């Protein structure tokens, strides 16, 4: 009896292909235009990978910060952005969003992090320095800005020193140029 049931089940088993609904996503990625086909459920992180501009994927839940990119000039975790919602946007990864002065100071401070945490960190901190450098003049402010960026090795001290030094150098340069400090508040929440 059991054999008969198993045989029947085997004979009647068939796979039914279900077409997955998709979406066309047009993006400017690091200055280059792309048109990509993606499943409706795809994230911006997925389509960046498809476009040959991968960013590191850690938690895929918005908690680690490894996938942070600039989306129309605002930092966001690419894993939390539905690909369709990014249609028509400009995306900057660490390739174009990194501040060279910050990168140089991070290297000088020995804060050369790994390939998982560095890109997102550099994108977010470069953005914060660009919009409100004076707000990063204190180590506590930098630590606050690092919330949502996880270094599994806990190597935060050198990063904080490098950011504070970069912010101070930017403030000095502004003062020498006779310009008022850029003291705006970086209110970006890194959430779409
Ligand atoms: S992979 Fe996007 S925040 Fe962790
Ligand atoms: S150096 Fe990248 S996770 Fe710690």
C-alpha cells in the first residue's frame, strides 16, 4: 500500500515554473548609467551587485552598516532599500563617496579596517564631514555617528581619532580662508 502511494506520488510530481514579477531599475552608479532588471523583492544591495558595483553584505538587515552608500547624496543601508524605490536615483559607493583627506588620516592613524566594515564607514563619515564637519570635532559626536556601523573587531578608537583630526583640519582650513565654520547638524538617520 505504502509502495503504491509512493509510486503514484512520484509519477504525478511535476514542477510548475512561476514567472517572478520584476522591475526595471535605472540608476546612476558612481557616475555611470545602468538599466537593470530585478525581481520585485530585490534590494538596492542586490542590484548594485548585478551592476558590477558590489558593496559588502553583512547582516542584510540594516544593523551592521557595511552596505551603506549615498542614495541621492544621503547615506542609507543598501540592504534596506527596495530596488524599485531607487529607480532614477544616483548612487555613490565608497569608490566615489570617500573623502580622500579622511582616507589618508584613517591610514595614518592605523585605522585601516577590513573590507567588510570600511566601505560603509568611509561613506557615512565622509558624508558627515562634508555636511557638518564642526559637529564631529568631539570624540563623543563621532562615536554617536558610528552607531549602526559594526566592527566585529571593536577597532573604533583609531577611527574616532582620525575623524576628529580630519574635522579639526577642515575647521582650520575654513578659518584660514576666512569662512564661517560649517556647523550644520548632520541629521541623517541612515534609514530609508
Ligand atoms: S548588510 Fe546592510 S546594514 Fe548590514
Ligand atoms: S575591521 Fe572590519 S569588522 Fe573589524
